[in-house]
C-alpha cells in the first residue's frame, strides 16, 4: 500500500521572534521529515531545539530560518558569478551541410 501524499500549505512570511516546529519543514525548507533530519545531522540546516526539557518536539526560531535563507541566497549569488568556460556547441546543434545528390554524367551527342 502506498502512502497518501501530504499537501503542504504555505505559511507566509517568517517572523524572527516566532517559533516554527520541525513538522513544518516541508513548508519552510521543502524537505520531508527524513531529509530534514539528515540535513540537520550534516549541518546544512540549522539545529532545532526542544520546546521544553521533557518535550519530544523540536523547533526553530524565525531568526534561524531567515539566516539560513540568507546564507543560501549568498551561495546562489556566488555560483551565479562563478565564471564558466564557454562550452563547444554539441554536434547535433551545429549547422548542417547540405548534401548534393550526385547525378550520372550526361552523355554528349557526338556528331
């Protein structure tokens, strides 16, 4: 049996002083639960904090999310500015040479 697709509702503007639970990660970062956990473990996403000492739920502050998005924008701008050497045009897109159909030589009338 396959799992039902979960629809993600947009949460709007991120406020710096608000708390966002990790269950909102599909709306915030665009990743599912397992991918979010993996990215937090590798350090690519900010580390969430527990809501209370005995809580099993974790959350991010709006400041953490905004800082992460700003860092991603800087990385995107740096990648955009990176110079890339020009690539040669693929053979399939090069101009085609028109082929001439060869005809047998015409017989000249001998007189």
